[in-house]
């Protein structure tokens, strides 16, 4: 498969996403559908995204940085 692209060079890659990291997590005491209350910070630029609420753990771990990730800036 790699041989057929050798004539034309490598395929263009999508730029890497920079994801926010969970710095602190907790419970706000209310009974809601949002179970995860997390404080997110970008490890590259230091952008502080404050506290966010999510219904799933996976959703809280896959948030792109609005300053570093191109698709987050476009949305």
C-alpha cells in the first residue's frame, strides 16, 4: 500500500489536536444528569478553561484546547 504513494510523496496529515487536561475534579453536590465536574487546563499554552460539567468521563477527557487546536477554533 505504501508503494503506490511513493511516487506522489506522503499523504498530508491532519494537524494534531491538543487536548485539555483534567487538573482537578469533584462533585458540586447537586443531583443532575452531569456527573463529572472537572477543571481543565491546556498543557501546551496554559489556557485555563475553568470548571466544566460533563455527563461521561470520556467526554471530559476529549476536549480540545480552543487556542491550540485548529478544529476547536473553527467550531
